[in-house]
DNA sequence: TTTATTTACGCAATCGTTCCCGATAACGAT
DNA sequence: ATCGTTATCGGGAACGATTGCGTAAATAAA
C-alpha cells in the first residue's frame, strides 16, 4: 500500500514558482516578499503540506530523535524513567525511540547498531545484565557519538552519567532492618557485572559492619538475570533457607527481585514479616496494597529520566566536543511499611 | 557535536570505483565480478560501513518502522502489548516508535501527525480517553495510511481491529460476584467515549439481568480520565458509599481503576472482601501478592500486540489496497482469588 | 573477420529539502 | 546614461543510497 504525501514541489508547481522560493517562504526568509509568503503559506495549508522529516534528517545529518536502551519497559522503574525522558524530549522537539535489550548482550549490540547508524542523534542507555564487553559502546563513544549512561553504568566510558545513590539506598534499607532487630539479613541481588549490584551490595555490607554485624557471604545470593527467569529466584531463596542459620530478613536489590522474592516466600508458606522480613528496591505504585505493605527503597525514576535527557541534549547540541563530564547522583527514598517489622522486635 | 559516519562514497573513493558499483557489490548484484565484490566487502568491513537507513527511507519512501500510540506505557497492560508488538516487528525488520498520548486528545493528534508525516509506515493505536473527534485518524486512513486499532477502538474507521471479548470478561467477572452471593454490585469504569467502557458495562449489565438482578445506574461510576487523576476514583468511591444501599462488591474495568479502587478502600478503612468484594480488569503480575489476593480479568496483552502487528504488517506489505478487514477478538481470563469472596457467602 | 552477446562497470536521475550562487529588475545616486 | 544597491526569485548541487540505461571490452558465434 502506497501513501502519497504532499511535497514542496507540489506547492511550487501549483503556484508556478521554484522549490527554493517555497522552501524559503515556509522558513520565513527575509528574501521572500510578503505576498509570495502568504501565497505559499495558503497553498501549503490548502494542500495540507507536512515537511518530510526524513528528507530533513538526510540534509541536516541529524534526526532530532534520541535512542533509549533499557532491559525492559514492563518494569515500573524503567517506564517511569522513560516518562521522564519523554517529558524533556517532547518539549525540545525530539522524538524518543525505545529499544529493549531484554538483558541480552547480543540484542543490546544490535539495538545500538541500528540506533547509531545515524537514525538517532544520541543515546541513553542502562546496560543489560549480560553486558561485560563494552567495545560496542566504546567504539561509538570514540567516534564522538553522544551517550549518557543511567542506572546501570560503567566507569570504562567517560561521559555524563545519572544514577541514584545506590550505596546509601542499600545502607539505609539494611540499617533499617538492623534497627528493627534483625541479625541475619540476606541480600538477594543481581549479576555481578552490574554497577548497581556492586554499589548496593557495598551499602548493605557497610551497614552491617557499621552496626557490628558480620558479613556472611552465604547470605548474598546473585541472580544473573535479575529475576527474568523465575527459577533463579526460587533457587536463591532455597539456598538461603536450607542453611543452618536461616535469614530473618531479606534485602532485595531490584524491582523484579523484590516481587519475585515475595512470590517465592508466599509459595513456600513463609509469612512476611513474621517468618522473614523483606525490604526491596522497587518503584511499584502499589507497595501499600501488598500483603504486608512493602517497605521499599524508591528511586526518583522520573527525575533520572529528565536529568539524563537534559545532559544528552546538552551533548548533542553543543558546538564543540565536551570534555568535562558530570555524574549526577540522585537520592533514593526509604519508604517504611510493615514488611520490615520483626514481630518480636519490641520484646527483644 | 557532529558524528561522521562512513558512506558508500568513502568506499568508492578508497577503491577508485563508482558508488554504483559499491552499492551493487554490497547488494550482491550479478553484475559485479566476484573480485570486485570481495574488494568492496573487505573495504566496507575495514571502514566499518553501515548503510544509512535515513537515505534508504527517502529513496524507498518507507522507513521500515511502525508507530504505536497508547495512553501510557507505565501500565502493565500496555507494556505487555508493546512487548508483543516488538516481538513481531523485530523479527520482520521493523523498528517500533512508541508515543504516549497520556489520555490527551491534543497529544494524540500531535503524535499522529508526527508519526504519519512519513516517518512510519503504519500505525497501531489505542485511543485516548479524550478522543471523541476522529477526524485526525479518518484523514490518515482516507489517504490509505495503514492503521490497526487495538483495545480502545472505534467503529467509525474501517480497518483491522484487535480487542478482547470485553463483554464476556465483564460478564464472567460480574457473574462470579453474583455466584458468590453479592447482590449490590457496583461498576467503576472509564469514560463513556471509550469502546471498552461500553462493552464492559454491557457485559456487567447483562450478567446482572441474566441472573435476575436489577441494574442500578447509581452503582455505575465513570472516571473520565480512568484513574490518571486519583481524586476521580476517590470521588467515585465516595458516591458509591454515601448511598443508602452501599455496594457489597465493586467491579473495576481497568488496571488503574482496580488499583486506585483498592487504595481508596484501604484508606477509608474498608476491608476487602469482608466489607466489599473487588474484581477488576488488571494485568499486574503481582495480583497474588495483594492483600487480599486479587481476582482479576486478565487480558492476553502480549497476544494482542502480536496480532495487531501481524495485521498491520499485512496492510503495509500488501501490493493492493485491502478491502476486507478483520476484527480479532481474543479471550480474557478470569483469575479467581480471594478478593471476590463474600465472607458469609456459604451461610447465605 | 565480422557480428552478436555477455560481462562489468559508470553516468545520472531520483527521493524531499536546504542553501550557496547567480540572475533579473527596479531604483536612486552620480 | 551608467553604476551600485536592494529586493526577489530560480538554478542546481548536496545529503546517501539505489537503479535504469548506456557502453567499452572481452568473448562467442557466424
């Protein structure tokens, strides 16, 4: 099925003038007489002319669109980030193209390749869990392609970055559990490839140490695919609860891990918080509806999207190469509810 | 910041041949000798040549991308639909561009305009709640632009459509409440502009009538923005519970309405299902974690995205205009949990 | 040897738009 | 009458890639 659009030529032909004149009239150039301008404008209106953004992109060597790569959009955190991205991009006349890596390195590479081959002017990316080799990003970055990293970042690439204070979020969550009388706090976390894993586990460990508790490596369970595969979480929970000293609390470091953890506990018949308390990173908007209401570390996802986009547009629209890069660290919020309260905490 | 890419000309210059030869060599044309082909291929590899999709789009008058317009992606149902869309589009070499109308008619019009001005080959759309005037869609459709409607559709446009059996979903949900002893079932629903509202309310009413209950219009509350504004839901619940005969069950017809309803009930101190039962359309993946576990009508969202995309690609790639349009009706699933069980149901 | 055919490549138009150059006419200044 | 300005517009190249057509050389057929 063909779809024919009105071009600048149609207007030129209809008015018996050249395309240059039409183009200039539409762009309100001083070289065109007011009468001709009006003629062109009226004709364009009548024919319902719309400039062809593709032709423009080719000419101007820019597409006025930015690419976003996240592992999946069916995730509260990322969809909120995307809302933040769009809120800025939309105002500045940029189009947003979203790709999902689905935690796959291969898909991430393919997505990047497509986006970068000149169809987008810049890139916002949160790395996939499988991504260890960064050569695809480095190659782009070396060519001067504008990139801003957010959430799951890497220090190997020198550019703008936006993250939350993962260390602090994890520290606060863990300390909260400690203050509520928990002494055997486990961590359910993502792949060791990810920056967020390091930062959050570090915060968890530091909180334990600062409060005189020992770090027990058996209590730290990594889920490589971060809960994309449900069995991962079941296995991890299994390992935690087949130990001699079963944990009395679980700190889950991502949205999917948190909900996956709760599901597994429920299916195993473990009561939260009576048998085990739970705190998790999560941006779900129904934490209060969960049984029990869930204590969460909530990230300012919308803000993160906004900030990352502002930084990216700054890179894109800058005349000269930028050398000084910024790392914005936003503050997460610990929202305390019932899932983290030990039953006997008071009497202990 | 400029980003220079390697073009077919660079290869031609490097090899001292014409661009036509390079182009044909890359496309493996029979007119090019094996030796030249190899030379070109090697050179392209060495320079890391990537074809410019924008130039191709201009030439072929197609962008190999499709546009998607939904009200918001931070919604389980729509993000699952998008996953379905991408699963097909990706395999067929199409890029997906997502726009959010945020339930605004104006944004829907703007989104459409941008997408349609030749940057996409076709469109998948679920109408915004404000959309009453369809002239923007009709104009595009009249020009032969491929459009597939899904979820929130309209009969005013003759094209492929994909929906779930909303009538049946609502009927089943309502009948389930009736069988559990409820006699005062309220409906919390969307704008009357939306097709899904009509169909779901119709199913609700029919179930009441078929089971010998009366339809009480005071029990039907419309939220124009479908819960985007939280006060809407609070007002609606208020109206329901300030009546003489307070409802003993609520049937919510969308994801946001369902969770919004639960939040409001909780804040008012109403217990589910003791004080009032709740059943709702929802595609949340943590229905089982909610207190109480939520009975939902779940839509095959992924399937819907897949089907709609298949139909759209069929429209796009068809040689002649298609006259015979299909309306696919998928089957929703009632997942029964505890939120719909009246406490005294057994003894009644 | 002459003619026909095949092989292998280049030229140039094209897609829609912009923009650098000219080009023309009108007009005032010299 | 001639020149420089200004206002207004058109021609045509360019962006990157594809492709119909033309053509030279090489080969095969006569």
